[in-house]
C-alpha cells in the first residue's frame, strides 16, 4: 500500500475506529465504551473497552495509515530521533 492509499484512508476516517475484536465461540458483546490505556508510564493509547459475558478487552484505535503519513512527513522535513 502506498502513501496515496494511506492518505485516502486517513481522509476517509481511518484512525477513528478501533481494531476489530475476535470473540471466542459463544462469547457475546455486552457493551462498548471509549477508553484509553497508559503504557510505560508516559504513553496514552486510545481505543475501545469491550465488555463481553466472559472478559473485558481493550482494543486500540487503528492508526497505521496515520502513522504512514507522519513517517513520510517527518522524513521530508529531515526530522531525526
């Protein structure tokens, strides 16, 4: 997938939806709310908290297309780590 595809998916709303959840056989989704998690003490990640009849699942936002655009832009301005 190229840069144009990433751009079109981002403009089309990619990054607003959470990654899909795989349910176990017979498992039923009871509720879903917007949530976030703290990783490593300093990085927050947005997504959905999904409650099923068996577990509580955090599923992060799908941001791979946005990340592609950011990487391209940072290379263009010669941003270094």
